[in-house]
C-alpha cells in the first residue's frame, strides 16, 4: 500500500505525529512518503508560516488569541475568499501540488495539519484527488476549519470525549475516528521506574520531576528551579531545553553555580523522552498536543504552564476538566503546584488512574489498522514511482 503523509511546519508536533505514523506504516510494509506541503508550493511561504507562528504565539499572544477565537467561533466563512490567506495560497498552489500527488499515486493520504487538509479538500473539490484522506487533530480540541473540509473522509480526534464537540462544530459523526493522537509506539512499551532511572543514571528512589519547554525550549527553567528549591526537598530535575541552544548554555552555566538541594540534569534536544517520563513522578510542561499525548500514554501527571493562546489553552481546559493535570498560574505558582501534588496523599495515583480512562497509547496502531484496511487488491496497485518528500 502507498500512503502519502502531508504536514506543515508550524511547531514540532505535526511533523512528529507524521513521523510516528510513517515509521509504523513502513514497519508494516507500506510505501510511504512525507511532504511539507508548502515546501512544494513555495519555500518562502513555508518559512513565513513557521516563523510567523513562532513569533505570534510568543510575542503577540493577545492578537493570536483574538484571531484564533474569531476562527473558532465563525469558521472559514468569516475569512471567505481572498481574505483568508491560506485559502488563497492553496487555490494558487493546488494544480502544482496535485502533480506531486499524481506522481506518487497514493492509496491513502494522511494530513497532520488543518492547512494540509484544506489543500487536499480543495483538490478533491476539483476532482484532482480521489484517494481516501485522513485529517488528524493534534490537540485536545477541534481546531478551527476542520468543519470546513467536508471532502476529507476521516477526521481523527484525540478522545471520544471530544466527539460531541466535533459534531456540534459541523463534522458528521460517521467521519469521526476517536482513535487518539498518534505518538511513537515506544510510549506504549512498558518500562519500570527502576529501568528508566538506570538508563538515565539517576536515583530511582528520589522524587523526580521532568521539565520541558516545548520543542523550542521557551521555558525559563532557572526561575522554575529557584522556586522548586524553596520547597527544601531533594528533587531530581530532568530539564529538557529542546532546540534552544542558548537556553541550554544558560542552564548549564546556572547548574555549575547551583547550591540548592535538587540534583539538576540539563539536556538539549533528546530522543528518549519516553524513558524520562518513565523515571519521573510528574512533568512540568507547555501543553502541546503531542507532549500531552505522550504523558497520557505514560500515565504521567502534568503541571501545565504558559499555554499558547487558542489550541493549547483548550488542551489545558480539557485536562483540568477531566482531572488529569494542574495549571500553573501567577496565583498558583510552580512551587505551590508541586507542593500540592506531592503533599496530597494518593493524588498522583488518582491522576494516573484517570489518565488510564482517557489515554490512547495505541493510537498509532489503531490508525494504521484503519488505513491498511483500505489497501487495494494487488492487481489494482500502480507501479512504484519512488518518493517525493524529505524522508
């Protein structure tokens, strides 16, 4: 079977989801290609979307929140025609991209970003694409515009608890697949706390907190560590700075002069978050959809901080309303949140049990099963024309 994965560079989660699906499909014998759609249409547009998303979500939060709310409440009709830039870009780039799809001749298409789904929907409207298509909502909400891609046959959502909201937003129930957000299968592999600690070279008996700041490492880890040190407990702190080399350098220098009770382990970009989560008692993190799904798969209580306006704020609401996280705010700072978590007997275990009722650690396998069920008979498959994308 031939499967085309379409993503968009806007943060890290969409590509990570695509990679998780791609790796599992390849492991089951499928021919797979992954494409950043705007890399094909126009590289300048790709860079503008990526940098614009990072800048606006960090530096112009109130404006970002306003536009997200307008899009969420009014849908595509509010940004009709040329006044919605993505629609205009997709309209102009549709024919060019359809040739790429024709060259690969997919049996199925999987979109891990709404912009990619909008492009495929436009191509289906023009009858330029016939392959059944999956759109994956990579947050614990229904982001704007998913109600405006009626030709996308399947919409994958993070939880059954979001089905009602999805239908209210205008997505037909028969198109909804509440399979969960696909994460790497390694998060579904059991690992004991002792084995995880041994792999990291830390003490399995010492209370351990994992700190993450999103894919770009935006968190002020030093300030967080100072507040946690005030509790006077000998925590082990696994601190992940992601791709932010400046943050990692600052943290390393800070650790050299640190004289508190905590043992601090700084990391840059890592590929063993599954092991870190296995060793930790809780995680302090931005509430990105992929990180949330990984923590749910590991049954790791979450302390959520500094959500990006819009979709990450909706993630916080979902997790709080279902008893699976605490929200760090100006009036409920990180030291108070950690103190509450570790000094409320049974709280961590209760959260883990609630997570087990919502988590879908097997989301990737379930999605792949569904995709492969659409495989054509051998005689119907076209000859292999090779890959197109960046894998």
